[in-house]
C-alpha cells in the first residue's frame, strides 16, 4: 500500500515523496480514510508509529481540496496537546508536511511570551496547535476566534486527563461549534479516556492497530533490581561500559533530575536536565544540546515523555519507575520509533517492586527482574531498613486514633503542603 492509495491530494503526495515517505504505517492506513470521510475517531497505537501524520495529512488534504484562500484565514483545525514539547513537535510536523502548499500552522503554549504567539495568530492560520491553559488565556482575552473550528484533535488525551486538564477541556469545548469532527489519538487508553470520548464523540470509529497498551515489539526491555543508593553508580557504569552516546533518563521528580545531573557529572558524563520548573528557553537548549550530541544524557521528568521525537534514539533508562504504568509505555516509546530497534532499561529498588508489578499487569508481559553483576541488591541492608523503621509511640498512636495531627488539631495538620 502507498500513500497514493489513500486518495490524498497530489500536491500533498509530492511533499511526502520529497520526504521519502513511501509506505503508510498501520495507524495511518486505518485512520486516514475515516478522518477523510468526516467520522469522529478514537484511535490508539504505540508511540512512534506515526499518529501525528494520521491526523495531520487529512487536515492538509482537506485544506487543499477546499482551496481556502482568504485574506484573513480562519482557524479550522484545533489540536490540543498536554505539553509544550508535544505542541512543538506536532506544529513542526504540520509545517514539514505542508511545505510550499500555502497551509499555515501556529503553536501556542504557556511558559513562553504570549506576544509572539498573538502576532502569529493575527496573521491568520489554518491550524492552531496549543496547550489547554494557553488556549484558554487567549480565548478569555478575546484574542482568538474559535467559531470556525471544523476539526478538533485531542492528542494524548489520557495524558491531559492525568495532568488534570479535564476542566480546561470542558471549558474549551463550550467555545467550539457543536457541529464539528473530533479525533482522539493516544498510545494508551484508560477508563477516563473512554468516559470523555462518550461525551464528545459522535458514533466514533474505534481504531486499534495493536493490543491495547502494548509496548513496541522491537524495544528490548530490561529490569534490574538495585539498591536506591547504588542506582547512580550503576547508571554511570552502564553508560560507560555499553558506550551509550545518547541516553534519555527518566526520574519522577524535578529535584531528582537536578541531583542526578550533578551526580553523573562526577563520573564525567555530560548531562542536561529538563523539567517543568525550567524556563522554555532552558528546556529548548537542553533538548538541542542532547540532539546535537553536546551532552550525552538527558535527564527528564514525565513532562518530556510525550513530545520528544529524537531520530534514532536507541536507549531509554527509567532511573525511577513512574507511578502510572501508562507513563512507562510513553517513556520507553521515545526509542524504537518508526519500527527501529531500541533498549529500555529500568532500575528498580526494593520499594519500587509494586510499580514493576503494575507495569506487568498493564502490558500483559511476564517481565523478569535481573541482577547486574557488581550491583546485586543487599538484602541484609533491606532487612535492617525494614526493622529500623521506628514504630509510633503509644502517645502518637493515641493521637492518630483521636484524629489529631502533630499540633494537636483534631483535623490534622492545617498547614499541610499541597
């Protein structure tokens, strides 16, 4: 099968040929005809299988067919993404696929100056790729008109729900025309996604090109049990002994990112950190240094799990397993893209074993835990740690039974950090 078999516009086919896009991926073969036919779509496929093109190509095709040449372009397609990185990636894909076709795309996200984004919108565009928060800011200031939206795309809908965007999404939906096409694309499906889809999709076509929540077949997944205190040393050893020249490393917290960057630097490994507290400029510089090889390792929180598209990235390391098993799928999906091979290594402490079980449960895989020579877990230390946990005093137990916090307040600590 070729892209020509999907009845795409000849000018669009010429651009794809120049990009050496010859054979559609399974998700593209399944989704593009349904999107072209105007159906609502709920589509799931593994990360790195071409989901962006599955909705971007039909949108550009529709523009070429309508030949919409207006002095003031109305936004006809809105793509919502959970993170700045993914918004940038999707925008860049639209730009690449539509080069020379007169089609325009604008990207808008928080954490960056709003003025250049407003200037770009004032020039008019055919598609707007945005994060929910920045889109609402533009809408509430009446700086954007969403009345002409024909197609709404929720890219990585499950991640948006995980990040608490449901209220923002509902507020955005109220500003859109009721008569529109709505498309859901994600690598994982969960109950929340299906619940949301039932409220805003009309007779959708359900497309799943692989077993639900499966990981890419060509990614070798390795799981090593190692004591928490020895994780950084083992990571540095793996990078050096395996000669990994480009490795993406995930932690759970922003503080862990900064600490790990400093720790592996002691072993001579240049690294950059990416997390939500860093400015957009700092995040962009870190990503660029990683892509160009100026740094060997990129340490990131899950903010980078979706939206990073690094060609030929071969190695991903879970320095800490995520609390959400779905995030594991998205993390390792940064490698093994477009059918290539990749390696995903997870370093698992004694306390993280329950997260490992969650990964196995979600993926349906019988993964086995291994020990790496020289970094075997110290079971005596684990036992001492368990025994060394201080038992609460009788006074503390009585206070807990009465519902009192440390300050004697029956409602607990009123100054609890949120």
